[in-house]
C-alpha cells in the first residue's frame, strides 16, 4: 500500500540523496500509481531500475507483480521491504546484461537524469541489430528529463527531432504518456519530467541491411546533425554532391531535422 504524500515526503527528507547518482525521489502517490498503472495488464515480472526508497516498488507489489529491483546504491537496496515477490540486484543498469532473462518481462523506473538515455540504449541497442539487447522485454516505462522525453517522441521538421529520435523510433513504438512537474520530487530538480512508454519494433527499412550500410547510416546521421542550423548540403559536403541530392529527390537546402529516418536510410543505401 502506498503511503500518503506527507509521509513519502518525510521519508525522502530523512534520506540523504546522492547527487552523483542523480537521486530525486518522487513523493506523489498519484504519479507513482500512474506510472505503475502504465504497464500492460499481461505484465507479471517487472525489472525496476533505480527503486530508490521503494515508493514505486510498493505500487508494483500492490498490483500483484513480481519485481526485481536493480540499483547502484546498496544503502537503499538494503532498505527495501522483504517481500516474497521482491528480489534485488546491485548492478549498473547502464551495463546490465539481459542474456539470462528467459521469460517475458517489463522494465520500469524513475531514471536518474545523468544516465537515463544510456540506460535505455543499453536495453534497446543501436542500429547494429534489428532486435533489442533485452530480447524478452515486452515494454519499458521510464521517466526522463522532459526535454529528453520530448526528443524521443519528436517528429521531423521540429527542433527536438534528431539522431536520438530516429534511433528510438526505429527500435520502438514510443509514446509520451504524461508529464510530472518538478514540485513532486525531493530534492526538487531543476526541470520537469516526462514518462515514456516503449514497445519493441523491427523497422522495415532496417531489415536485411548489411553491417556496412548500418555503419554508413550512423555516420551520415552524425555528420548531418553536426551543425543543426546549417543546410544539409553543407553538413554532408564531401558525402553527397548536388547531383546526388537531385537523384535522391532530397532538397539540398533542407535542414537535418527536415529529413525523416527513411530519408537517411535512402541516403545510406545510395552511397557506395
């Protein structure tokens, strides 16, 4: 059973947060329950990244879920309540291996701002594989700094759209579920947060793409966005000629964020 907000706040105030681990404890029962309820009904096993003081853990256990809590802070792991459906693991989620996970599971967590993206990419992988590193994961519900969350769901021709948007959307069906204001945390961070849900997908354009072409795609993306304010013809100078842009039916006067992921796939396939 989740405690009243006043008691959650008191517990957070009595626990010295580790700034180096990006600890900001969510102390709103409403938002904790909202996050826990974002998981699919068929979810039975949940890997919780960064359980902190166990507030979200209590919601998950209250929903009759089996929980594996993973944290780099041994102090807090030791404080989690003993429960027949709760196990703990001292590990760095940025490097956590999922190879031994042989049954379907979900992941959830209020991630530290300084490591959130790295943790997600360790789960979903990069362009080298069509599949996630966490092969048995069915969905992920994570909280990020709002600006990062918005980049993950951004669409072409928006300022937030970029390499992170394309990678995440190539590997996952992604949805920004809701925003949580900074006032609901202790210590209070400097920014608001966003809760995002990810479900695995295999992008049709990546299927059958060779390793060399996947490497080319990543290089083109890095170079295209090296100077966001410049036109794409300037950022890809030495990679594509004006004649190439004509052949590709892509305007050389576009900005990098004007092109879709499929446009960049087309460029990678076009290059020798």
